[in-house]
């Protein structure tokens, strides 16, 4: 099986769930705690290319997003999303599971199964 990478936040139940699902199926992913080591531009570009979702789906529109006074309509393009996540990595949707040239946002965590 091709290598699997999990962009992970251990404080997130969905992220922990995706990790558990992968391990239950014998997959030990490369775990990247993206808040400890934020993704670089090239990594974000690769994730966005691998996702079948629109770029805006990679952005969490949560309380932090609102606290920053951001407008979701400004973060639809890949370039806008990359710029935002480089500045505010905490706004990246989680978890993100990548295998080869494909990626999914693991919400719900069972979406990780799509890559197995």
C-alpha cells in the first residue's frame, strides 16, 4: 500500500477517530501534527491538488475564523486558501488523509476508508 499521511490534531475527536480507523486496518500513517509543524506552501498546494473538494473546504469556518473577522467568500481559490493557511494554520480542516495522488478531509473519520 502506498504511504499514507495524516495531517492530525490530537485534540480533535475527528482526527483521533481517523487515526484509529487507519490503525484498525493495519495502516500506520505518517502523522503530521500540523499545528506543531505547519505545512509549507508546496505541501498545501499538493494537498489541494489531491483533494476532490473545492479549495474552500480545507478551511475551518469556526469560531477562530469569526474572531479574525474573515469572510468565507474571500477564500474560494486555491491561492487565497493557501495564503490564509500559511498565516493561520489552525484554520486548516482536520483531519486530512493523503495517499498517493488522492486526499480526503476526514469528516466524518470514516471518509479515510475511501483511500484504502
